[in-house]
C-alpha cells in the first residue's frame, strides 16, 4: 500500500492528507459487469425472443432493454429509498447499485433473477467458463 502512495506523490517531502472512515466493501466492478453484461443482457434477450414488450397507452410498444430493466422495472421494485409527490406526480429516489455493499448487491441480483423466473418464467443461466474468461481478460 505504501509503495502505491509513493508512486502518486512525486515529492516525498510534500504534505499529504489522510482521511479515515469506516470501511464499506462496495460492490466490485466484476459484480457490476455480471449484472449488466450477463443478468440484464440475458433477460433482455430472452424477453425480446419471447416477444414480451411494454405496451403503451398510445398503442406503441417499448422493448425491455438493460436500462429499462435497471431503472423502471427493478429500480422501482427493489431500490426505492424515498418517494416524493410534487404537483401530483410521484418522484422516486433509487438506491444506487454503485453504493451497495457486496452482500446487498448479491441480494439485489438474486431478487432480479427470482422476479424474472416468477413473473416471466425466465431462468437466467449461470455464466459459462467462456464468459468468465472474457471478463477476466478485460480486467488485465
């Protein structure tokens, strides 16, 4: 750790600021890539293949994309922290997945997978070795 600090301080005599705060093991980048690159991607592909879309009042249809699933389906279902009504319209404040700890993030992924199975009958498979190999290559 101290070797890393020396690499970012060009002058060892210059003062530094140190901040001490409680350790919170936030979700990892790997967990985030798993959510977006595997869970949401698989779910969106399976919904599209089954022809499942969001019907709108004007007769149009919106496909389920990773972003739609994240913000409007699962955000509203599992990540609402607060609701505010302004001029008769409800606004939601969502819990950020980036600020979730690893346990909460894992719980959220399981909630998404369980909902997909219970509501749409869609199973999100476990990733293959090929998927994990590609993900590990990205980390290099």
